[in-house]
């Protein structure tokens, strides 16, 4: 998963802009409840933000923040539910803080091959 938040702001006048780092922080905190509150423990799922990148100096609010992470589950129905809830969390926060966003979901298929070694 990849999420990009886009805004405009200035650290010297934070009241004139919106800080995407604050929004990203709120999103990370909120999505921690998706699996624990909306997915059955029997369905085994995880969603994690594993990378956040924004800005390139200490005194300017960045114009964008990129968050990346992973979502794993064994059931397509659970995957779709998590995606829907994640998108809703992002939509709610970006609307509240007047920001734009883009979500990119990449599907990676992992193929596990089991081999049995035969002794002759």
C-alpha cells in the first residue's frame, strides 16, 4: 500500500496551511484499530505502516508526505473490507484537514514451493 498526502504549509505560519505529518500521524494511529475491531481473530489479518517520508528540512512544513506499508490476509473478503476501512479513515482525516490524497494498492503474489527430498 502507498498513500500520498498533499498540502501546502509553512512552519512559520502553521495557521495558514495544513501539516501532512500531523494527518499521517492521525491515520497511523487510527488504522491500528481496523484489524483489532473489524476483523475476526479467526481471519488472521495485519495492516502496518512501515515507512513515512515527508519534507527535507527542519523548518518548513512539507507539501507532501508518503506513507507505505503492508496489508496481509488469507481471505479476499477480509482484504476488501480492510481496504474499504483504510480508505474511509484516510478520506475522513484528509477532508477534516483539507488535504488531498492518493492511495495505491499493489498486489504481490508470493509463491511458496514445497519440495520433498527423496533419499536414494
